[in-house]
């Protein structure tokens, strides 16, 4: 897991499909060594419906109809084109967040992306968006194999560290 402090947001929160403004992202990448065990213990694949994905399909079909009018009668809008298999946090992880991360200034102290966010996002990982450092570090300590972030970055103070997975000590990184 990675800890990233910056001014950040989730463009479509699972709470209300609206933007969630926050300061910390705990990111779980699926493609790098060191993340595999965390990835497998925290996530599972789920099939979801995404209106955004279906809308993208409809736009493509409209484009084809316009470009090739002679094929218009053959084009079918398939509602199943809105289905996608995505990685999601397991229910016990979401329950832990609900139980352990308090609200912040009248809003939830955390969020994850909505189904549309997960389907249309360009990320190869999953993220938890949080308001407070202590909540992010507790999440990492509770759920990460290493009990600390692999990459630790505080944008505003230009602190960047990478965990050496053999020694479990941080090294400064560029």
C-alpha cells in the first residue's frame, strides 16, 4: 500500500457518486511486487453495472450509425455493455473503514470510488480516500502485510520514501 498526501479527490464517491475532496490517498496497486498479498487479501472481483460504460457504448454506436448510415439497422444497443468486472474491496474491509474511521467536519472521513469510477478509471489499483493521516496509517497498519506504506509521499513537504521490502527500512526516493 502507498500513502500519498496531497490535495486530492475522488471524482465519484461510492457514498453519493459526487466528488469527494480529501487530503490523503491510500493506494493499493495490483501490478507491482510487494502488493500481491495485500491485493489478494483485501480485494475480490465483482460484476457491476456502469451507466458511464453503457453511455460510452451508446456514443460509439451513434458514431457508427452516423459514419455508416447503411449499417444503422444492424446496430444494437446492448444493455449488457454496461456490465464490467472490477476489483472491489472485500466487505470486511469496507466494514472496518465504517467502524474505525470517524466522520470529519460533518462528512464521512473516507470514501472509495463508485462503480462508475472503478469501471472508467485509468488506475490499475484501488484507493481509499481519507481526510486524516492517523486513519490512513491505522488502515495500512491493520491491512498491509508490511504494516507500513511501501511508498510514502507528502507532496507539500516534498518527502518521498520507499520501503525496502527486505529490510523494512525506508530509503529516500526521487
